[in-house]
C-alpha cells in the first residue's frame, strides 16, 4: 500500500472466483486505492468477455487506470506489463509451465511472486515444492545441454498477412481450422467439423480437407508430405489461406463476426453490445427483403405519395409515455400485415402492445423528403452507432443534393395529434428542431457563445445554451462516456447540495478528480440512453416486494460536464425509438412469410387456409429468440412423417416383424437421410 504506481495480478482457477473477488474488492471502501478489474476467457459462459473488452482491460492495466487485475489462466501468457511488481497465486497452478508463466508476468525489477497455501495442507506444500524442483530440473537441462546444433531452417510452412503482420504456420493450423468450423451455424442435429481423407501419391501422402456445407468452400488438397500428420497440417494451412482470400477470416487470421466479409455490417450500438461480438454467427442463407418494401421507380423531384400507418403503443402497466410514430411506405401493406399485433417484452415483466392502423396517404415534396431521410438517419445512428456523436460534428449523408433509394425503403417519423378530432399529422417542427442541433452544423459556422440572459441559459461543456434547448435533449457525458436524455432542470439542486453525506461538488472531485467551475448552476435530471435489446424475446421477470423497481431511473448531472448533441430528443421519443427496431423486425419477417404464402397459393389452393403468422412460425427457429418457433410444428411433422413411412412399410414389406419395420422406418426418417434426399430434389 505504501508503494506508488503499484500494479498487481491475482491468478485464480475458476471464472466465478475471478468475478466474485473483483466484485468484492470494487465495493470495499477501505481498498479505494485498488482499481480492480477481472480478465477471463472469450468463451466463458453466457457472460463471455469479448475480444474488444479484453484488450481494453489490458490497456487500462498497462496505463495505470486499473492497478489490480484478477485473471484466470488466460492472463498467464502474452501480458507484458513492465511495471507489474506483484503476482499472487490465489489458487495453485496446475502445471509447472503455468507456475513459470504466471511468475513471469511480474516484469518489474525486485518484483514479488506470492503463492497462497492452505494452512496445514501438506499436499499443497508438496505440490509447490515439486513445481520448484521441476523448474530446477528444466534449468539444469538447459545449462548442461550436450548439443550445440542450431537449426537454421524449420520444417514448417507459414502464411503472413502484409497488412497486419499476422501469421499462421502449420504448427497451429489444425486447431485454427477446427475453431473456424466451430463458429459456423449449427443446431442439435448438426455440429460442423472438418473431415480429412488421406491419399497415397507417388510423391508422398496428400491430405484432402472437406469442410461443412455452410463453410465458405467445400474442399482443398494439401501438398504431398512424408506422414499423415504433416500432410494434415499442410492441408489445414492451405484451407486457412483460402478462407482468408474469400474473406471468411479477419485480417488477423481469426474467425468470427469480425471477418472482412461482414465488417461493413458490424455495429457498435449496444454495449450490448453490446453484447458480445464473439457470440454472433454468419447467416446461413441470404437475407430476404420484402418486395413491398423495395423502392419502386419513382422520382423525388415531384410530390411522392406514401401510405401512412399510425403505430400504436399500449404499455402494461401504463407507467410510461411513448411518443406517437408513423410508418410511411410506398406500397400499401397486405391486410394480414395491417392487423399485426406484437407484444414487446421490456425489463421486469413490463410489456408494450404494439399495432398499426392505416390512415390513408400523405404527400411529401422534395424538401420534406430530405428532412424525413435526415431525421431517420439521425436516430438510426443513435440506435446503431452512437459513437459518432462523441465528436463535435456529425455528417448526415441525406444532405447531398441527390437522394437515392436503398434496397429497403420506409420512413419512421414522429406524429402529432390535432387538438380536435382524430387527425394525425407529421410533427415537422420536432423534426426540424432535432436537425437544427449544433452537432449537425458546420463547426466553422457555429457561434462560440450564445446570447442568452443569465437566468435563461446554462453553461455546458461545449457552449452556452438556452434552458429550453437543454430540456428534452440528448447529451454526452465524456467523464463517464455515456449518453443521457435530459428530462427536467432541477432548479432546487446545485453542485453544493448534499449528496451521500457530502456534496455533489465533493463527489465529483473525489470520484473523478474533477473540480467544478460553475457549482452554482442547477443540476440536470437525466435518464441514461437505452441499449438496444431484442424485445420479441421473453425478458426475465424480476420479482420485487415493492413497486420501486418499476420506476424509471434518473441521475443528477452538473451541466458543465455535459456536451449537448441533439435538441428536441425527448425522453418519450427515446422510449418509442427503443421499441421500433423489434417491431419492424417482426413486420419485415411477416411480409416475407406473406410472400411465401402467395408462392404456395400458385401451387395449391389449400394454402389460402394457412395464416401468414403460421408460416412465419414455421420459418422461425428457437435460436431466433422471438417467442415463436417451429418446434411445435416439428413435433407434428415428425409424427405425420413417421405415420406415413410406417404405413408404407407395413403394406409393402409383409414379411418383416415389428423390430425390422421400426429399424427400416428409423433409417428413412433420420435427419441425415432426409438431408440427402433434399439435396437430390434441389430442396436445399
């Protein structure tokens, strides 16, 4: 504790222990000098740690933002922190190599290596002594080696990417190819893995690698080698090189969602990210775009009539306000799509019922179309890649002189209701107010100081703003790298008000090292911007004794720590925007199901009795997490298939007994045989 810039790594055996120790140390006030984080592997259960998060934790530990790291064996190799002066083994290492490697993480001169043993446990003491003796034997073998031969050329082939310097050799090519196959889409009936066939050739043994059907290619042959193992490693290297050339591996020669083929479609929207990029999988089939949402041949230089669908939200319980939105499309939706009703499941058992109602058509001129496209681009950036708003200026592509339709076209815009009657209109004032935010203006043309009366303005991090602009706006707090929506201004509170036994001013100075320059300003009542979730899936229903957990969570922020981003981006609008992606996902899927129903109708008229929602359920797997899946239909289909095949066998093979009939039926209806039949019939 007396040393400055102290850095320590604690090695544990189990992931749960790493998480638990880190959580305890982070919440002990007597250990405030230790800034603790935990480091576990990328495939560590449902809360796995992404590669980006692992790199960020190691970077923070290297820079000093974190000085205590609780790590599993994943940290024993590769961590080169020159200022680490203490390594503690909370659990005994399992091998001599682990003992040596973990001790090598203490890079600083006069560093210490501590091993914790259970008092009186003689087996642990003996194991530790064996490790020490084993290290001595290894050192003796090195010092007393009898051969001084130097291998100038190793019998290993390698491949290197010039762009990043990443390389792969035959030594690890087999394991990396298995890892690529493991990341391919799979289910309970199909586990993708490579197959190897060895061919005797006049020059040696050739290994043929056969990849799963959903890989980037099917097979490749290696070069002739002297043994099966050598041929296998060489063929795997050839396969990896070909996968990289096809874009199935990243520039670092790694499989996963970060491949160059998918990099353009990868988003950083949610920490959810955020979750977790290593859990994503490539699509097995191409994405189908509903024909009705594809733009038709129309020009934007003349009025464009779009069909208007009013989106209705009914929260249960009715404890939130949602801004009214409208969906605008070129072609009218089918009747089954108009009747769509979706239950969107929020946290803590809350549900929002969503539906649509057709309200005719609305004409858009060229200026209105430009505003609508810019507004939609704005909130999509907030939803999917809000990192763009951490800078002072954001460019909207819709500002270009010529607008072109993408592969999918629809508009989502805020709606306002007239004071009298049931007339709904587009809220153009709100659209224009959002797009007039300073973040969308040319930085050279924005005034450095606003001309406001002292009682009507607030000093924010980037400028002086009117209080009316601050309320109902999206702001960014750089000190915690988080976006918030301002609900109200708390005129009765400022930074000198009491907070947790002290004041807000003391809290920010102690917690973040920030000395407030304007503590007399009123605090902002802010709600953190949501992270995008799949609301079509059943969220965990948390039971609480009181109703407090159902209340919205707000924080108080000093204005001078906030940078204003979007004006008019109210809390109610954010609540609605959090629902729209899940609603549109279900709508697009239903439209595809309706198109499939039309195809079926052209083949047999009985398809008219099938609902589009039933077809959608039959197309949806359990892994889609949408509360509907084909599992129920699969039970019925399996039962019908077994009945048909069993009846056919019974009538055809009169001489077979019960066991033989059952075996023959099982051989016909098993998944492998059905898969082969589908290939022969071009049903793939």
